[in-house]
C-alpha cells in the first residue's frame, strides 16, 4: 500500500526509500507554500472587491485552496510518519533514536 501510494519499487533499498520520502516531503512543503500564497492573494482580493460575482469567484478560490492545503498537510504528515518508521528524522535527516537499537 505505501509502496503503491508513493510510487516505490518493490526492490528499492531502505536508503532509496528514505531519500525518495525526503524528496516528497520537500515537494509537498513547496506546494503548501504556493497554495498558501494563492489563498492569501484571494483573501486580499476578497477584502478589496465589493462586486458580488467577483466575491463568489474569490470564495471559490479560497475554498479550493483550503481543501488543497488540508490534503497537502495530510500528505506531509503521512510522509513524515513513514520517514520516522524508516528511521530518519524528517527535519534533520539524522537517524531516529529508535533506529539505533
């Protein structure tokens, strides 16, 4: 299931899996930053406009961004969980204490 979800090959080494998870983490973080900027821009537009048609469109953009951010944050948490399970601290890249046993 995990291998299919993140596109891992069955014969990948642990190091390759960890590296791929770190890459996924960084990609998701960048997407979160981008989506956050889109949401902030739409919220600024919402404050600046009084046209009902424009407000409806901006609300849709904000709602879509919220939904996307929720999904991306879930994915980021999943990737970080799998990194911990494979024995790598996602923030430092160092082995987790449990992997020293």
